[in-house]
C-alpha cells in the first residue's frame, strides 16, 4: 500500500514511522531528508510569549495546493518521493506542526527538495495561524523573510497566500 503524499490532520504524527513508510516504497532510495516544524513559545516577529497556536485551513484546497507543490519539486529535483503532513487545530508550544520528507538516490537532491517544499509551504499553502498571547489572540502575517526564501527558487509569492 502506498503512503499518501499529503495529510492534513489534527492528530500528532510519528516522524520515524512516516520516514520508514516513505523509504520502504522504493528500493532505489539512498537518501531521506526530513524537516519537522514545531510550535515555539515565542513569536518570531514580536518576541511575545505564545501560549498556543491555532491553525485553520480550507479542506480540499489545501491538499490540492500541497500536491501541486510536490509535483513542482518532483519536476525540479531528482527525487523519488515526498510526504507532507501538516497539523491543524489547537497546538501548544513544542507540539509538532509539520513534517516534510523527501527521498532520492543522493543527499543533495533530498536536501534541496525538502528546503524548497518548506519554503513553498510557508508562503503558498492556504493555512491561517492565530497565536494566543498575553496581549490577546492575533493572526500571524506572512514574513518578508519567508517570501525572500521562496524568491531564491525563482518563485514570487502569490498575494494573500
């Protein structure tokens, strides 16, 4: 059975099990690169303490968008497979938010494709994040640094993404 490329879910994930499943799908795999993002206890822009983060998405549209990102990575890099898991709902500091995993014959392609997918996710995936702080709840805006990371791949961030 083939592991789906994209999962949007409220439940936590086991990165080790996900990597083993992705790797097991192709005997040509010589490299697996993985990124796991977690909830920080501080806002990256303002530095305020964060008690929790709530993530929302547009079901169907989000999965389709991420599938297109993976297709773009498959076309751009010499990779065999990719897996993206993104959590939604209410999360606390240290909770896992996202897993991006990529397989290839050699490490270079896996590293590049993993970074490409993460840069793409940060700016283009239709997720909305709300942080709970001592100052109240607030929506998290996209950062200029995230747009710059995407631009290095020759991609301009879409407005309101």
